[in-house]
């Protein structure tokens, strides 16, 4: 059977993840990281603020990571929110979109557009130019690097089971 979760409770959830304890998390357009407990109750867990939360995932350490289209790559724990990456090669990360964490701690994430933000992303489609990137954040070095650039609205990111390749979606190509 199929059950709709969060109807009337969640404001524009973009993505969902489940931690190793079976707790479901989502990032919503009202700036909250919300979690669904096994007993079926929703909790407003952490307020990030703004309306720009997009992709969300968990790490091997059971930390929550989220892409914020304005702030970049964030780590969210019981203690609070930490910006892991807001710049790459001296430029601000704009429109961080989706992410996946590898077992070695590396975090791979897409930047949909370096030119247009979340509220005018449609202009990226109309311009039809490759403004997207695939980035890697290395927590051991606290460094962010560009793996691929010139992507057409880089969106979803997936890592193979053996972690020997990545897949990134180009939405507008």
C-alpha cells in the first residue's frame, strides 16, 4: 500500500532521507529540517531559515547534510548547523541542489546553476547554457573542488554501490 506522508504539514519538501535509526528527514521550503518519528509524529527539528533548502542525505556517522541554494553545503546535528562549503575556487556556491555522501566521508554535490538562483532558475532553461557543476567536499582537508563543470542544470547525484562511479543528472540538456 501507499501512504501520503506530511500532507498539510510539510511546506514544499524537495528531498527525503532516512538515518540508520529509521528516522525520516526532509528539508522544507519554510526553512525547517523536519523529521518523522516511527510513531508517526512530525517534529520541527532544526530551523535553518529561508526558503532555499533542497537535497538532503545522511552520512556514515549518521549526520544530516543538506544543500541550501543560498548558503551552500550544510551539516545539521543536534548541536546546530555548520556551513561546510559556501565557496569553491574563490566563487560563492550558488544553487547547491542535490548531494550524496561516500563511505570515506567525501560529499559529492551538484550546483544547478552558477548564474541563476533558486527563484529565477527558469532563466537558466531559457538561456540554455551550461552553468552547472559537480563538486566534491573533502572533510579531512575542509576543501571543495570542482569535478565537472559546464553542466546543463546539474541536479540529482547518485553514487554506485561500489562507489567506483558517480552519476549526475543534467535537467535541461
